[in-house]
C-alpha cells in the first residue's frame, strides 16, 4: 500500500494536471513526472487513469460533503448553521485552488459524468440537509417563507462558488491581474455571507467589520 506521503504526492500532482490541461490530455506518465515518482508506482496503486481521477474528486468533494454536512447537524440555529456552511465552503475552494478549475473542466468537458456518484451523494446528503435547515428556519420565522428551499440552497452555494471558479475574470473586475489578494478574498467571503443572510431574512445586511481595511477596486 502506498505511504500517505506517496498518495498525497500522486493526488496533488494529478489534481494540478487534470485542472490545468484536462482529463484527456493528462497521462499517467506526466502525473508521475509531476509527482517525482516512477509512473509504474501510480499504476500499482491506481489501476487506471479514471480510477485516479475519481480518487482526486473524492478527496475534495466527498470529504467536503461529509465535513460540511456535520456543520448542519451540530444543533446550531438555522441562520448560524447556513453562515458556517458558506464559510466552510469558501475555505474549501480557497484552500484547494485547483478545485474550481477542475470542476469547471469536469462540467464543461464531461457533463459531470465522472462526478455523478459524488453529485448523487451530495444531492442525497448535503443538499437535502441545506434544504432542511432552510425549512426549519422558515418554520421558526427566521427565514422568509416565500423562498423555495431548493432554489435557495443552490443560490447560496453558487454565489460563493462562482467567485472562485471565475477568478480570471473576477480578478480583473476588481482591478487585479489574475490573482485576487488574500485580504480581498476574505472580504468577499464575509460580504457573500452577509449578503446571503440579508436575502434569507429580508432584513438589511449587518455592517462589515469596521477594522477591515478598504478593499481596492
């Protein structure tokens, strides 16, 4: 069995190459080169490229599904649970910078065919939990009752995801060249969470933290 270090090297290299050049153009030999390992070792632990690709998706999406689901089952008030979910989702996208591009390629090149098992898991697990939390908030009078929980769940996640998926365009909209500085990323995450809470409640968004520096635009 591969050591943890070898497995991490393989998955990191594969994720970077799949995100950068796509599934079809990436070879096991290239992944081995990127990881600094003999390509024969990759075949030993992953029978083929598709299994390795699935492992890359599972490491990010499967783990995120389970971790974010836990945030929604911790007994927090609905609005607080949803805000923590958004913060956690943003951290996932920020801490795995290849993931947004990898997902964009998967949807565009393969119509999510490789990710379907994980998408089904998300639909049955995390997505339903988000909807349930929204319904609980509506029943308690904390979330607007005119909102469709299904559409609202998609809107909440999509707003946060698009910022990371569209980084090349977003960075230039904000006056940067290709990379959004960490302070601006943090400011956007806070903004998106406040924006979402205002949309859910119909109340004005709480003010941003007064200690935060002004974001350059």
